[in-house]
């Protein structure tokens, strides 16, 4: 039997037969693991029942099986099945795939699916630490979250999480859990804002982005930070937008911004939407969310940064 490792990521204790390099390994003295990851051979997945339906436009196959398990596959990168209660994951690593690519995509898709099955809602976000307070950037892929996050980091912020945001509600507000300490960026913003880290970056074949560590030194035992605001990066924002603005959202616009930023949006079984609306309502009671609009130009980034700081009084 393979040696097991325990890691802390997104506030979860994860036991894995696979050694992971992007998250903190911890001792087994803490409580039982929230999620267990086991390595299996290709034959384990060949025997899975399937509807046979494949969306040719989707680069990751995601299927909810009849027994409630979720089967996820990215060709030549990873394959996994998550138990119906979200507590166990079986995965396989195809021959030839780079460890960093395999690990980054496995953790993203598998932990998102696991948390969805456990009844949690997570958000597609880049979150940065600005003076010990977390500021989250929401939006769909391509909205510019990571680019803006990289700029804020170049101006003194630090990364809390990229891609997935898991939160905890407390008496005082909301806490943002740290994810793997890596940022996914296209080549131009990575060279503009984090040039010293590009040489150690690694190309992610699924996203077409470079995965890099924002700072040379990574703090051990990274803790959750109080989340003070979320900024939803407007998808239609672009060259036609004449200025930089942040408008606080409420009502339907607020709910739409939260629900449209959900992770694991492929999971659409009955009851999910009700849970998402309840999650949005809970966020609304404790946290401001702003619609952020600005021209897609590197020239306005200083103005965007200053607006974010003024909005949250940093």
C-alpha cells in the first residue's frame, strides 16, 4: 500500500496516496481527513458506467453517474471519480503528463466537485491579501481576474487563492481560505507584472496559461483571512468602457453575480439552484459585492487598484 500524505488546502485536511508539491503537508495528529485521494489504474475507470454523452466543446468531461458519483476526465491530463458523498476520490495519472499540470487540474476539479457533493458552494475567484484583509475578484474564465490579481500583487498584495474560493461564515463576517500558492496567467501579464517569477513558471496545457508562484518565499501554515469585499469583473467590460467604476450590487443583480461565479457549474441536479440562491442571500447579509468595470488596458490598472482600495478603505 502506498504511503499516505496529509495536506491542508482550502481549509480542508486531505489525505492522498499521491505526493503533492503545491500545498502544505501536515501531520496526522489533526482530525480525520475531509477528503481521501487514492491512485487507481486505468482499468478502474474503464469499468465505470456512462451515458456515452460527450460535449465536443468541453475540454473537461464531467458526468454525474446514476449512483451520485461524479466522473471527471481531461484527456491526457487526469481522470477521477468522486464518491457521492464527496469524501473519497479515485484518480489516475496518464503517462507523460507533467506533475505540476496533473496536480493543478486535479486539485481544482476534484476538490470543487467534492465540495459541491458535500453541500458547499464555492466561487470562481482570484483572492488577494491586502493589508491582512482579503479582497475577492469574481467572474467567469477570461474576465481578467488573474491579470488584475497579478497587478495588485505587483503593488504589494499577496495571493490567497486563484480559481477557487471556499469561504467560512463566522459571527464577525466571512473568512477566505487559502488555496495552492500559484497563479495562472497569460504570458503578457505574467511578464509585465511578475517578471521575476516567469522563469520558474510552467505552461498549463488545459488553460493555455502559465502557472507561477507570485513570490519567491511562501509562508508556511497560511491561514484564512477576513474577506472584506467581492468585486465582480463585468464580462462586457472592454475598450468601449470609457472609465473605471465600482457599483455596489443588490437584489437580482447581486444574486446573478454570485450565481454566475459558481464553481462546478456543470453540476445542475435539482436543488442546486435553491442552494445557490440561499448561499447568495447569506453572502448579501454580511459582505458587499461591487460590479467592477474598466477598459481592458494595462494603462488603467493603477486607477483600478486605487478604486478598489478606496472602496474598501484600505
